[in-house]
C-alpha cells in the first residue's frame, strides 16, 4: 500500500440499481490500481444517501468515499453535516439526444403511442404523472419548475403517483400505468441498454438540463493528501486502460473538475418551489 493509504479505501454508492453496480466495481478497482491500495465497495439500494435515523457512515468512520444523489447532497448541506465533504469532481455521461455533459438531464418521457396526441406540454393536462421521490431533483422538482413556468400547479395532472424509483417510473410509463414521468437520463440510458425493447415503448418528450453531476463525497476527517490523490486519480481515468473503456461501456466517459457552486441553483430552486412541492397529493 502507498504511504497515503495504509488502510483499505472504503467506498459506498447509493446510486444503484439505477446505475449499474458494475460501473462502481470498475471505479473501485481502478482506484485500487491507481492509488496502490486495497478498496472495499458497498452499495445501498434502499436509499439515495445517508439517513438521519441510521448510522452516518462517515461520522462512524466505516466509509471514506461515497456517491450520492444531488437531492441527498442538498439535505446534507441544509443539515450542515460536517462529516461529509464534496469533491470538486463530477462524471461526464452521454445523453441519448443531447450529447455529452458533466451531469445528467431530466428526461420527460411518455409512451410512444401518445406522441401524436401530445405535442405540447399543456397537452399533458389531466395525465397521470409518476414521480420517483418527492425530494428528487430530476424526478420531482424539475417537473414542478416546468409547471410553475406555465403558470400551473400539481393539480394540472389528473393524479400523481409515487413510483419509488426512476426505474419504476420508466416501467410505469412503458406499461401505460402512468402517462408521463420525469426521470434521470442516465438511469433511462442504462435501462434502455439492458432492455432495448424500452426504446420501442418510450418517447423522450423533452429533456431539461444539464443538471449538476452526482456528488462525490469524502469523509471530511480524511487527510488532505488522500482527498487530493482521489481527485487526481479520478481525473486521469479517461486515459488509463482498460478502466476507461470499461467505464465508457457503462456510459461514464470521464471525470472533470467542477465548481462546487454548481449546486447552488438547485438549492435555490428547491427553496422557491417548497410550497408547490408541499401541495402535491399522491394517489
């Protein structure tokens, strides 16, 4: 092991199964090879980030590096949780229609059989909207912001269905149990890769974004040189075989430096839409 890492680097991801666990296995193995230290990978598929009623993996020193959703980062920021520190690094992914971006889009999807009838957003009036999570940026707040832009509120929809995940929202639209959903574009891309038949059932009505990358967090008590080493390694990934191709095959093209203020707009948007979000009634 290197002098910087005398103990295994413990990594936890909260982004599966929406994103492939194999992607994080590749990142973990790449960091092991790059940093010259052992790594351990854990994944938590029930939650999108640390939960206040469960042990904090950074506070209790059981994890060092974490991949979480933007919504969970905003919660940590609001709680002023000092155990979690944001790295200035984000992933670049391809979009099905928009090209590459540091981050992802909110894809508003409908069933392909509805595309001739639904030409404008206002044509969705009375539709059944499936949302993955009332805290989700791409699955919830983007739709609320769109509604507000049209001078509408959640009563615009006939009903709002809480699907529980982006994957569930995708399946609900594909099976016509819901008329529309706003989903994470990377989750949609992964789902279509695993199940090409979805491309025959779904139509991307519009894409909103790009939204900030999935936050990559480190335990704040970690030594500064270790944090810097992780950042440097991630930024070099695109030039290191075979990990660059293995990750690109799973839609992660590279990591780039980001400005931590990139998450400010989402924070301000959530605050501005708080009352609208509270008015949503689920069925």
